[in-house]
C-alpha cells in the first residue's frame, strides 16, 4: 500500500515511510496541481488542433471540465439547471403535470 501511495506522488517508498502526514498531504496536493497543469496544457493543444475542423471553436474549459469535476458536482449542477428551467417555464415538480 505504501508503495502505491509513494509512486502516485512521485517519491520513493523509503521517503514515504519517513514523511510526516502533513508532508505527504503537501506532496499530494503539489502532484495534483502539477497534473492539472499538464491537463490544461494538453487541453489547450487539443483545442488548437480540433478548432479548425469544427463549426465552433473548441474551448479548453469544455475539455477540462469532465476531467476535474466529481460525479456529485455534476449532479448538483444538473439539479440546479433543472430548477432554473422549471422556474423559467413555470412548471411544478408534481407528478402528473
């Protein structure tokens, strides 16, 4: 288990065993930020390559969003959008209507 956690953040297992919990969390957060930066860079170049072949420009945000949102965040956004639409069209959430 320690090996997997160590290699996930890019350190040797012996270093992992000597780390304090706060050091591990800092390394883990830094590794996540580095991964996000790599994903943003990749998404930028994908959008540059795909935009000439699509009707509308491909936005980097549209490529990044599915990578870094959790299913709970997507569900919350969907429910907020549903509520806005229901309010906009004057619909109630009652069954049979």
